[in-house]
C-alpha cells in the first residue's frame, strides 16, 4: 500500500474548513482531511497564512485534475507532490 497524499492550498481557514467538509460529499472521502496552517516565509501575520488540506489516497482513486478544479472553487489549487 503506497502513501499517496494530495495537498490542497487554500487562501484562509474558512475556505479550508469548507473544502474539507465538501470533500466527503463530492469525492466520497471518508477519512477526515488534515488542516494545516502554512505561514508564508517571513510572515508572522495570520492574515498572510495559507491553509493546507491534506488528504490520503492510498487507493489512488482521487483524480488530481478534479481536485485542482475543486480547490479552485475556493481560489486555491492542488500542490504537486
């Protein structure tokens, strides 16, 4: 079993939380994604932080292109591993 992860980069915490909740409905993701605050280099202000939604996909069933389009709905993107 491989450890495949997808990382969606979103502009703020609200967007990350909404996207994480919508993943279950849209893609049938059962395991709760991990939300991670990613401060931009040299920035201490929370307003300048991006949020990452990290989800595991051991079976490789999630389409990277569909995830990228999904993240785009919140002005985000899917980070290439």
